[in-house]
């Protein structure tokens, strides 16, 4: 019934309770989750590197062993390969885990196989796909790898030295000789009771893998460019890292004249890749006291593992003459020899004293 002058009432549509409308609405269609991509390249490179390091540990090439016709000969190389691959993997996983903690996009480790002549690999690396937010995150990512790797390399050296053969110090024979770092000498003295310079140590494959782990640690800690040491140096000093990078580039170039020509290759590679570190997104936030202390400890680790001449070779000695003839002594008027001679122990030859 309508009243004059009063518009008719329009209550509009009925408003339903929220719970009823939600209950009657269809569930949204779930979005399909992307299938995790299998890191095929990472797996293939890992398996190839495992094969080449196993061949290197079994010494198949110098001994002329064909691994295809004699695969059982590779078993002797597994202790070396398993130890070395574990050290490299733990090193790279240290970088990868800290990258995930700080939200840095990073790839899984890529292993680099090498000729199975000496060690069978050129190491491993991960690729950061986004820059760290600040210097604190950069330090955590850069220092985690060396510390993780060395924590496994040290036990490998200790166990391997217990299994190594120690001989009296003898004149150098033909072969390849490994240099000593301060840390390796300390471990040798603690395990064997002697320094490596006092005896001849025939390294067990596990000890050799541990030595290479220490060698890889110090190479990565060189404070230049985007090496692990470059990350730590930039995180600690900021823009002042440029002076340190140039100083160490000069040092390793000079070391190339001191006995290991491989330093020349490293100098070229570092110049090609760049000796300055790119800035982080936040360049102003310094390291906190705990990280600053850890950064200095990382630089101390670099000093402890540094080897000026990592490798040296000794050529075979020329064969001794079959019938050496000693020079006739010459005398002056006082009947004193004008020149004395002394025999070299063991070879029957003579040399001037």
C-alpha cells in the first residue's frame, strides 16, 4: 500500500551473509607448480671430473693403463678422488648455502674436469646471478667456501700423513715436488714429529688430496678481483681494496720469477678478469665487529696456506762416467796442495772442494 507523497520503498537485493557466499563460491583452480629442473650439466661435469680425478689418483697415464680394458685399475684412485671431490664440493656448497641465506641467486656448483696427469681437475665454481645486498652479505658468501673447504682438508692431511711413508732426506731424484705452507708444515710436525724440510715424505693419496685442498684454499683467498679473497677484502676495506689488489698482483707477478712459472698465467688471468671488485648494492654499511674479526682471521688463513712455489720439477741427473779419473794433485814448493778435492758420497766422482 502506497501513501501519497511518499516514494515506494525499495529494499534492493537481499544481502546474503559472507559465510554463505564463500561457501557457495567454487574453489579457485590451483596454479600448476613448475617442475624442478634437473641440473643436467652440473651432474655431467661432476661425473666427468670424478672420472678424471680417479684416473689421476690411479696414475693410469704414467703407468700406461687403459681404463676401458682394465677398469679395476681405477679402484686404487678412488681414495684420492673421493677426498679431493669432497673438499671441492664442500667448498662450493659453503658459498651456495650462504647465498641462499642472504637471498642471492646462485647456481649449483660447476666442476671443471682436467687432464688426468696430475690432479684431474681445475676446481669448481658457482655463479652468482644477483649481487649481494651489502658488504656483510658479501663477506658471508665469500668466506664460507674457504672455511668450509679447509675444515675438511685439514683432517684429510692429518689422516693422510699417518698413512704416508717417511724416508730420510736424500738428494732429490727426478720428479715433481710439492711446496710447503705454514699450515702444512705445522700439521706435519704435529703428526710425524718432523718438518717436511727435514725428511722425504711420500704422500698417501689422501694426504695429497688434502694438500691440494689447502692449495685451492690459498689460491681462492688471493685478495684480487672476484676471487674469494677479493670478496673478503672488499667487504673489509670497501673502495680501499683497490690498493691491496694491485699490491698482490705485483707480488704474484714477481713470484713468477722465483721458481713457479704458473704465477705468470695467474697474473694474465686476473688482468683479463679484472682486479677490482664490483660494488655491492649498499656500499656504506661496514662489517660488524664479529664479521670484522672473522675477516681478519680469513686473511690469516690465507697467510697460513700460502705457498710461494707450489710445484717444482727436478730433471734426471746425467749418468755418471763409468771410469772417473781424478786429477793429478799439483804441489808447490812447500809441498801443500794447490787445490783440494773431495769425493761426492755414493757416486765415486770427484768435485772441487
